């Protein structure tokens, strides 16, 4: 993979005016997962299937249906080039939100790349 490396603020990383590329498959897979998690399905003009159907399928689900949200997210992540396996998907809901309804969620995903390396990303 030959992807642009993102820095801690998730912006394109430049070193001395030169754009830096990812150096490992785990970096590339992790960044691809993070980008997918931060993109609404249909939002990316270059690939309308990129992203997660947050508004269409996940937001508004009752909190008792976390398993459905995890399944949808897992399905999207398994389709990322270079991903061998989605090890875990954890979803967190803020306690200050409307009780029982998913409106503002975050979480963590852990992936295994095709070369056996792993990536963990927060969304």
C-alpha cells in the first residue's frame, strides 16, 4: 500500500515540506478504517460506497441494538483492502446523550492486516 500518512491530528503528515507515506500495512489498514469510520456512506464523491451508513442505518437505533451497529461496522471494515480480520469493534455512547438512543457514539476498532500485523483506531 502506498497511502499518505496522517499525523496525530489526522491531517496529511509533512516532514520538511515533503509528504510522508505510510510505511507498514498496519498503518495503511488502520488509516483506511479510521477514514471509513469518519465518513458517512455516500459522502465521498470518488466512491459512494465508502464509509459507514451512520444516518441511514445506525444513528437512532435503540441502545439495546448495539449488536446490529457492530455488525454493520464490522461488515464495512472487512471490505477494506488489506484487512484479514476485524478482531473487535467496541462502541461507546456518551452518558449525556438522550437515554436509550444512539445519536453520538464513538469507539475503537482492532484489525489484523493480511501480513499478520494489527492496527487499533479510535473513532
